[in-house]
C-alpha cells in the first residue's frame, strides 16, 4: 500500500490560494462586510445584526442576500465563510 495524496483536499487548498478568498468564522466578519458561503460561490451575503440566544432559538447572525435585499438567512457565529483577503 502506498501513500496517496488526498486530491480533494489538495484541490480545496489550491482553490483557496488562487481565488484570493480566506476562510474565517462568521463572528470575525464585520457588520456590513460581504462574504461567500463557499469559495466557488458567486452568490454573496452581507453580515447584518446579531440575534441573541432566547427561547425561540440559538444565537445567530442575520445575513442579507447581496442580490435580493428582501431575502436573508440566519447563520451560527461559528459558521466558516469566505472573505476577500
């Protein structure tokens, strides 16, 4: 048995290097800053306000769709996102 490199991991690492995107936790993204959910995604979101944990659900950030401001998603603060960097 020989050691084979993990091609999926190598492709992912190369994509991060050449795309100019940096993987960070959503909590480190500043309010109003744009980010993508995947390094290959063309859709982007803008981080909006923080929602504290309460009886209705866990702590989340509201993230507004960059193409449709009426659409938003809520993501946990530890979610990995990609920013220009």
